[in-house]
């Protein structure tokens, strides 16, 4: 899918109504597009620009600042292993190497079946519980090699779907703000 589908256009317009200016909804609408397609397509960024009144370059410029937005297809499960200082000291690099062996791909690659993409990540802000990793931005802390093996095996077997949604899904519950509680819109 390239552009936002009709339901997501309605959702984008609702999100725009949460803010005084439509442009303020840029990041939430990027999340919406990524949830729809698994990554941000060029066409989706053009559509977002049309909706909020900016250029596609501005959409890309904002989205590319954040590591959570992907501009290429990724697996159903994005596995991110922290190798920053606390995790590094407590085995983060070894954990990344173990994941590479377990999944049969190097960091930055996707498994042949399209199920997993493995990435090395900067600090995930779980330093007191290092080493840690994320699967679709859901945290797993104090992780051992055996726990990673069990997690990957479970995901391959279709388990943990209630715990870990497909990549791109940011929230399971949508925020709803009654019309009378929304921000006043500027006419500028």
C-alpha cells in the first residue's frame, strides 16, 4: 500500500484535530503510516505532507531524525539489541552476536522468511537492567542467551502475539479526545 487508506485518512484527520496546527500531528501520522505498511513509504510521506500542509522533504526530515521510523521493509519482528555502555559491559555485544547466530543474519539484515530483522541499537534507556533488547519496541531486560533463544523460538511458533504485535503497531488502544476538549485551531 502506498498512500494512507481511507480509514487511516480519517484517523489522520482526527489526530490533526488534537493539535492547534495540523503540522503538529506529523509524528503521530507517521506512526499511523508505519503501522499500515510496516515502514514509511515515499508515497505515504507525500500523502502526509498533503494532509498537514508541508513538503515531503519536511516529513522525511522529521521522521529520519527518529530511529523508530523505518524507510525500508523490515521483518514482522524488529529485534533491536542494545550495545551501548551499560549493555556492552554486561554482554550486549555478545548478545548481538548470539542473535546473529540464532537468526542466521548479520545486524541490519532480515531473515529469508521475512520474519525477523536484527538491528544494533543505541541506548534503550534500560541501563539498570542490562543487557536488554526490544522486539517491536517491547522491552526485554536482563536478557540471557537462553531467554533470547526461547523468545525467538516462541515468535517463530506464533506464540506471544498478545504480547508483541507486528512491527509498526505502536498502540493497542487509540486515544480519543472529545471534540469539545480538543485544541483550538489557528486560522494561520
